[in-house]
C-alpha cells in the first residue's frame, strides 16, 4: 500500500511541476486533466503487471513503460490535441521525469523500510 501511495504522489508531483512550468496555475481542473489519466492508466497497468504484488524494478518499469504513454494519449484525446511533434515531446518528457520521480521515491522507500544492519 505504501508503494502505491508513494507512486501516486510521485506522479502527481510530475503533474504539478508541469502545471507550474507552463504557468497554467494549479487548479482542480488542471490536475484532473493530467493526473486522472495518468493515475488511471498507472493503476490499471499495475494491476495487470503485478506491480504491488511483486514489487521490484521489473514490474515498476513495465508499468511505467506502458502506463505513461497510454496516459499521454488519453490526455491528448481529452484536450483534443492532434498527434504531432508537441505530443511526442510531451511523451518523452513525461517518460523521463516520471521515471526519475518514481525511482527517487522507490530509492527512499527501500532505504527507509529495510531493517538496520
């Protein structure tokens, strides 16, 4: 449960960073447009991949590699964005930043949940 909550927080942080960097402001609508497709895709893929039943780098990477691009496509559809260079760029940025945030979270989680030697 802790890993799932932390993953969700990491993904929402990505959304907040994007909203702030693009000067859209942090609004409920802005969060919903990007966070809901991302979280929905994440947890749907995680359920199939066993991300929380068999936690580890492999299941994390499978979930990330499938869920983030799916979420980018869903978001583009919601926002009526055409496929093109800007969507590809957003997809690449989304993949890089979400992976960095997820790996950072997982590193912290592993560090603080392992028994002391």
